[in-house]
C-alpha cells in the first residue's frame, strides 16, 4: 500500500516536472508580435479558428522564418508513445481501486491524455508550417530525409514525406543522393516522394532509372507507386515508356486491375511518345474491367497517333461500351478531329444522353470534327 502510494506521488511529480520543462523550453521559442512560435503553430488548426486567424498564423510563421526550424522539426518528430501508455496502464492496475478513482489520479490521466492529443495536433501543424517556410526550410531537408527512412516511426516518416513533397524541387539533390544510398531502405517512401516531383525536366532522369528498376519488384503497391511516379515525371521516355508498356501488358495478363489503370494513365501522360502502346490500349478497350477501359480510352486520346487503329477501336467502344463509358470514348476521340468522322452518327446520338457532361462533350467534339472536316486539305509542298 505504501509503495503504491509512493508510485502515485512519483507520477504526479513527473507530470509537474514535465510541465515545468515544457514551460522553460517555451521561453526559448522565437516570437512574433509577442506570441511564441508554438502559439502560432497551434493556431493553424485550432477549433473554431477563423480564416483570418489562420492566415495571421501563417504570416507569423513565415515572418519567423529559419529560426522556427529547430522547434518545428522537434514537434514534427513527435509520435504516439504506446510504451508510455502501457506503463501508465500497468501502474493504474497496481493501484488500489480507491486510488484509481481518486480525483488526483483522474486529473493526472486527463492531463496526460490532453497533452498527448496536443502533441499530435502540433506535430500535424508543424508539417504544414514547414511547408509554409518553403525555401527557408532547405536546411532541414537532410534531417527530413532521415526521418523518411525511419520506418520504425511510421507516423513521423509519413509526415516527413508530406513535408518533403510540399517543398518541391529544393528536395531534388537529397533525393538523388538517397536513390544511390544503399543505407536508404524505405523505397516505398522514396517512390511516393518522387511521385510528387512534377515536371522536373532532364534533371529527373536518374529518378526514372530508379523507378524503372523498382517497378520490376514483386510488391504490387510499390509497382503501382512507381508507375504513378513515372507518369507524373513524364521524362526520359526512352526508359520510362518501355517499362510502363511492359507493366501494362503484364497487368492485363495478370488481371491486376489497379496496376493496369495506373499504367494506362501513365502512358497517356507521355502523349505521342507512348505511340508503341496504341495497339495494346486498343485491345484493352475490351477489358472486362470498366475503369481500365476508361483509362485506355483517355490514354488513346492523349497519345492521338495511329488514327487508323485508334479511331475504329474508340468508335466500337462508344457503340458497345454502354452509357457509363460513353463519355470516356468521346474524350478519347476528341483529339483526332477529322480522322474521327466515322463517329459522327454516334456523337449525334450522344446529344440525347441522360448525362449532362456527356451531352456537352459530344456537342463540343461533334463541332470540332465537323469544323475540321470542312477545312480544305493542306497542299503538300
């Protein structure tokens, strides 16, 4: 009984000590207009916060600038502590029932729960605050990459990935170092991060090599992430398109519908440079998976080559695909212009479709085909 009472007193003292330390560390925080950084960070998602109040917090964090980095990185790294909860539960079970129901113990439990909730809210807000800093957050990028690689702290790794993705091209040098670092094991996190690096140009070619290597891995989720990232980058088609085309054919043969959809979409993002995939995309319009057929039709429209193959396949899809897929068939036909004349009767029928978007698209494409068909052919030089 005496030992248990001492344990309870010890818990209370630790709670008080933790509060004192928190207050002391708060004194070192940078301030803006007299308020500590933590107050501004908490203001990013305080319940009932007005839009004006949130904007004021954003301005304050931007004004504090690089001085905020050490604190934001510490808060970002805060993760749930199941070991701490387990110890608390064991301690609770050791106490007599009377002490467990005492006001002091209930107060301690409530305060600890509130503190944990506040820590997690602040960690989430620190994620957004770091993105707000933009270029000023560059010094934190190496540490963020280390956090991303720490899969033992999954919530922290996830937040670090979100921050890095939001910072954009400033992350590229560290990304290039990571893909050649055998110590960096979180390939899924790297691939997801690369997928957010849109339109980097030729500088992203080494990333394409890394993605093409990983798209061959057995993990379906990793392959899907690689395919999506290759489409978002849309560079180095001499490497990316063959890898995507091979993955698309394998996914069709293996009935991996998610991978086939993502592969078709990624091929379409390369436009005419994915010309090699046209015959297979045409065949995919007969797939039993409706979403794969929709993405194949869109991809054919974005590639818009080999009209002798693509247009008849899209017309047949428009005729037989059903009302649900009609809009996607029309979307695929749109870029072909006069070459899609054979679709005119079906497009006129689509003007009576029940779906407003389908009718509007049919009207637009019908006008384009008729206009292109009315133009005199260009004289060859």
